[in-house]
């Protein structure tokens, strides 16, 4: 009986024996040049040279490309100075104090100015929308424009234009756009569209509904500028607007503010396009900066400064700006006085005028500030004394 | 170049090349056979030995011994097996294990082929120890030196490898 060692020895010898000598004369393989010892220094020298070349080209490239010389980034210092005068003093013709409730104790929420003296808004009974009403400042008179019986009305403000009031609602997976003459009448659904739902099945609404040229125009959450005649008709996508969002008729921009993504949109509406003519306007960042908070067809701003879209007319803001651009030229500012007080102000970047809205609590025991509502052309807040202050931004900008 | 350096440097290089030539002429075939047992196929074994000798030029004659060249072949075989393992992992479904020719299989017979297949399935270190011990008849001390293991480790490795072969092949034939 053979052991496993014998079998192994036999198998190994047999396998090795299969490699016979073919009798061919063979020469010793020639040496490998790369392994010559005298060249040991070559590799680190080559690596160092390549690194230096890459660094040099990069430095040269980044230092020479671009018109503006680099300047150090500066941390925005909080504005501290004199508080601005109240809005009522700055724009007396644009600030109105009106009743907070309408007929029947309905809560009135101002949405838009039809003229300087007439505004429209929604009314709520028991916290539910029940109608659209107008309010005449001179006569102090509320008038019903249309009742709202559909509870699917979205929480977006109504918009006015061309003698119509328009709004959007949601029902059964569809977005609807409604319109009614501002003088009153029966609301009509002028467009029905498949609603865009987010991944968690939330309704995202209609972005930026507006009325222009006898049409209702808007952008859905997935982009594009659509229009439909106010008297009813076919909904159409305006050619060349895919991916763009309505900013201010006829301007559509990209990229839009988006809170559903996990990163900030650092250059909102960098590209802007006139949807009627195709003319474009691209925004320019300030020297030493690469981002901004918001950018409209004319003005852009970040926390401390505003400038025109082409990068010119830069001006420092008398406070720290927050939020988005309102009506294309207004920003909200946090203002601090040297005594530690803080107030919210609204600033017109075109005229550099600033009006104080209300103080913001900075110490324990300070009164809570009211909620500030911002719509297209209107900002308003409740005074807590049965009235509300409505500021007509269009009138303030004149 | 400095004449003195040339005078001093030239003789050892020439002497080294002569030693390399001698080793190649005398032991090439045996080294190819050793490599065949380690990597499994003749083509790879031939390449390994050629490669090893091409790197021996310029070495001092003092280090150029048969045992040194064997260790070089051993190391080169390990490198090849490592490259094969990486390739096999990258191509999961494709196995590039060398296959003996039909002629070789016929020459060896079924029993030996069985043994060699079982040897090929052993871990690399166990296979090396068995080949060095049962093909080259090296002592445990020499095996320890060639494989950079302690002698006790060589013994235990060989013992475990034989046990495994016995388990797989069922003892005597």
C-alpha cells in the first residue's frame, strides 16, 4: 500500500517529466533596462516634474482666465445703524389700513390690487374659504366677486388682470384654473390639467399664475410656460419654454427656487428669456461672489447688496436681506439699531427707499411679530387690533 | 566616465553574467518543471523562468545561487497566481485555470491526474511546501528559508496539506 506521500511524490515527478527538453539551443534572456540600478532616482524625479507641471498649469489657468482679479470673500456684517422710518411715512399713497373682517364676520385676506383704490382677496368663514371679495378703499365697501363653494381651492392668492380675477384649484388629480370678471359673475374653469404630484404624493400647486394679454399664464412645478385664453380655449405650451419658469410676464427663467431638492439653488434664475421674443438676459454675479439669493428681470440681490442683472448699479442694502425679490424690485430687510432693537423693513432697490414694517422681538418678553404675507404686488400683515396694513408695492414703486 | 570606476565596476558585472548564463544552461529545465508544478501549465512556467533570468543580470555573483533563483521562481509563481485570482474575481463566470493537454493527461494516468488536481485545490502556501518537499526533496530548513516561514510552520503546513489530500483522495490507492 502506498502512502499519500508516495502518491504525491510520484504524481509530481510524473507531471514534471512531461516537461521534456526539446533540445533547442536557448540563450539567456537579455536584461531588463527598466531595472537598471543606476536609474533609481528617475521615478521620483519624474513624478515631481509631472506634479510641478500640473500645478503650474492649473495656477496659470485659474489666475489668468476670467476678467476680474480674485478678491477675498468677506463675511457679511449685520447692518447696524439708524432704523428706517415707518412705511406709512415713506410711501403714504401705497400703505392702507383696512378692516381685517368683511361682511358677516368673514376674515378677509387681501391678495391683489385691481387699481390703486380697489383690492381683491379671499374670505374665510370658520377658517374655510367661502368667496372672493373686492374692497374699495374710498368707500370702505366690500363687494362679493364670486362665491367659492369648491373646497379644493389651493392656498395660493388670486391674481388680477385684464378685468378678471383668476385662481387655481385642485380636484381628483387635476389642477384647474378658474376665472371670473372682477365686476362679479359665475366662475368658470378655463383649464383642467393633470396635476403634478411630488414623490410623496403631495400636490405642488401651480407656480406663478398671472394674467397677461387676455390669457392666464403659469408654470407647473415641472417647468414650461403655459397659457389659456381667459374666456376659455385650448391650453398651450409657449414654444421654447420647456424647463423654464415664469418669473414676471413675459420673462421666464431657469433654474427656479426649489425646496424639494437637497441642495440650495445658488444662482436662481441665472438665465432669463422673453417668452414672446426669445430675447435672453443672463445674470452676472458680483466680483468675488458666485451666488445670489434671487434675481428678477432687472434686479438681483444677496444678503448685503443688490445690483442690476448685468452686474452694474451695485448698491449696499441698509440691512440684511431675506426671502425672494418682491414685484421685481423690493426686498425684505432685517434692520438693527445700535441699541439692540431689530425691525423688519421693506426696501426698494431701485429708489433706495426703505420703510419700516414692524419691530422684531429680540428680548424675552417682547411682543411676537405679526405674520407678513407676500403676494405679487402686495404685502400685508394684521395689526392685532381688528385691522390689517396692506402695502401696494406697485404704487410704492411709482 | 571615470576610468577608475569603470575598472572597478566592470569585472563583477561580467562575472555575474557568466554565473547567470551557467545557471540558465544547467537549471532552466528543472526550474520550468518546478514552475509547472506551482502554476499548473507549461506556457506560464516558461514565461516565469524567462522573466526571472532577465532580471538576474547585474546582480552580484555572490547572491546568484540555485536556491536564490528557486526563490525568485517561487515569488514569480505567486505573482502570477495572484494576478489570475484578481482576473477570476473580475470575471466571475470565466475561469482561466490552465488545462493540461490531452497528451499530458494520457501520459499521467487517472490516479496521478487526480492527485495533481487535488494539489491544485490546496491553498498556495500548502502547495508550495509540498512541491518543495516532495519534488525537490528540500529539507524543512531549506523550505523555511525559501518560503520565509519558520521550520515548525513548514512542518505543520505540510502535515495539514497531506491530511487534506488524504481526506480528499481517500488514502492509499
